[in-house]
C-alpha cells in the first residue's frame, strides 16, 4: 500500500505544485496521515485540495474515508482510513 500512496502523492504534487504540496506523514495499518502544505490559492476551496487527493487515490484503486482534518497555520494534517480494492 505504501508504494501506491507514494505514487498518489507524487501525482498530486505534480499537478498541485504551485498551490499545495502533500507528503506522507504516517502509515499505520489501514490508516494514513498526509501533510498538506503551501498557499492553497483562493481559486479553490480549502477542502477541494483534499478532495483532489482522494480522487487520485480512488483512481489508483484505494478506497478512502476522511477521518479528520487538523488545520494549521501552514496547511493541514489529514487522516484517512484506506483500503485497497
């Protein structure tokens, strides 16, 4: 699962490099924590950036459920429950 998550993060960062940057913070069992950083341009809503990441995961065969979003001064710490189908 880690390899697929890293691929999703790489793809996300490729498309969102000017707006947001994701990095894998932790992977424990079927729970993943991702750090989102950067400016989060006002052209999209804050949660749209998280939704975009979820869509990439789903395209790669990972079902996700958003567990929590902790907004910080520089971005967010986001926890997901994940399952590969």
